[in-house]
C-alpha cells in the first residue's frame, strides 16, 4: 500500500471513530489552543452548535486570559464559554480542536484528562488524543468539522455555517493562501447556501479597525528591518508602543500580513513584547511566503508550532537574539 493510500485509510478510520463518539457520547467539553485564531474559534463554536442541535450536553472552555479576544473576533457569540472546569468534567468527553500540541493549551486539568478526541489539520500534530483525527490535507479544521456535521446528520444552520466560514476564510487568507483548493471552495459554496452573509463577515473581520490598532501598525511598519538580503523581514512591537498608542497586545493581529507582502521576503516575522508576562517575555509570529522555509520547524525548536507557512513561539530571548536565531535557521533551511 502506498503512503498516500495508507494515510487516507488512517484518516477515514479516525473520522469513523470520531463520528461514533460524537454521535454516541452524551456530554462534551470542547476547547482549542491558547491565543485562538479564526479557525480555532469558528471550529469551536460550530461543533458546539452541532452537538447541541443533536441533543448533546456540550460546553466550551477557554481560559479567562484569552479575553478580550482580538477585535475582529469579538462579534462571535462566545458568551457561554466556561473559564473554569465544569463540576462534572470527569463525565465529559474532551475534544481539542485545531490544536497541534496539547502544550498549546497550558491548563493542567485539561492536559491530565485521559479521554481526548483530537481534531486538527496541522501536519506536525503530536497525536496526543485517545483518537486522533488529523487531516493535513484540509485547509483548516473548519473543513473537517463541516464534514463531521454531514456525517452526523446535523443541519447547517446560518449560525453554524457562519462559524465555519470564519474558520475557512481566515485560515486560507480569504482563499489566497497555498492551502486553498477545490475542496475549500466547495465547502464555501455549501456554507453560503446555508445562509452565510459573506459581506457582513468580511466587514466584521477586516473593516472595523480601531484607531489604536492603526497607530500601532504605523509604528510597527516604521520599524521594519530586512536581513539576509531581504529574505527575512521583521518588525518589533514594544511595551512602549502599546503605551504610546493605547493599544493592547491583541491589536497586533494582522501586522504580519503587511510584512510578508514585502517583495523578496521568504520569511516574515513580528516580535512583540508580552505585557505583564509571567513567563516568556516575547511572542514571535512567523510566515513563510513561498513555502521554501518551513516556519513550523523553526517554531518547534523554541517550543512552539503551527503550519509549514504560519507558525509561532514564545521566548525570553531578547529581540536581537531572536533575529540571530531566525537568521541561522533560515540559512540552514535555504542552504
């Protein structure tokens, strides 16, 4: 059997096992990774809606420190999210969504649970669950949840479809990233037919920028550095920038998209200070523009992770030490 056929068979078996559990178990706790993005939040909300529709007892968990969410995601209906473990946690099946490594949800009582369904699309997923549905051919976890909805016989309500659409368009970069394929567009078509208001979601995600974010962006772009003849482009967001603009850390979302657009860039990076950091002092976001550099490999060396073309890590290295580390890793991969 070829490697591709074997992988397809593995995914099909995992899908069947997950469908059996989602359809057969009664109580669930759903969660995702820290610093959740659109795919994480959309998949979380959508699966919660699906299970609730099917008569299951489902609760969502995110740590209180994740709130307030980045501005672009605050329209999503997450008022019911738990910040503490439910009293009956031991009776619930725990489902991790869009989480490549269990350490990306650093909550002891969740990590110690024995029965975990792991639903994800990251190629470097560590398979930490009792059942691991890891489909790295999917552009996003939302695509996998969409498939599960069909297999479970759930109705795609406008609310469920909207949550999945947020996951789909954010992880595919509005269908412009390399991971976009025909499957992505077929899913999008089905979600639109189910009632998604495409323009409204686009406006919510991309056209409601606070003034503080614009000022933070301006300071960040004024500080762009280029190394390795432009192959590495990066900027630094400091504590002083937050104070001067009135912005908080969540408003750094999207800055990296401007850096990666610089001509000649192979890897884009945003290094930002973490206000009131109890551990690592800085967060590093990475993007690979053409795929020649696997930024998830770089992130894993620092305890982080992500996709081949989008990854990140936290560190207590200084900004200049981070720059040296990134240069060395990029040179090693590009030869």
